[in-house]
């Protein structure tokens, strides 16, 4: 399943690395790409991964998910 996350607070390469690491640690995540310009993260995972788990991982990294869109 592919999802696009809009994340508040992405402003530099360090932010990108922190968000990437937080998402890659979740079970079932296959790939992550974070774009500092658009403040989005592209996530591919198995369908069992819940949006609440994604939000919690981002929150724990110090950022906030504004929207999760399935594509």
C-alpha cells in the first residue's frame, strides 16, 4: 500500500533523516522517501500498518502528520 504523508516541521536534511529513520523502523514498511521541498513523505508498506502507528512514529520523532492519503 502506498501513502503520501503531509508532515509539518520538515525544514532540512536532518529532518528528512529523522523522519525516514522513524518510518523505516515500523513493521511492514518497504520504502520511504521524504521531500523537504514539499514537506511530504512517500511510504510503501503492507496494508496492515495503521495510520495511527505512522502518526505516532512521526510524533515521537518530533514532527506532526497533517494528512495521510492513500494512493
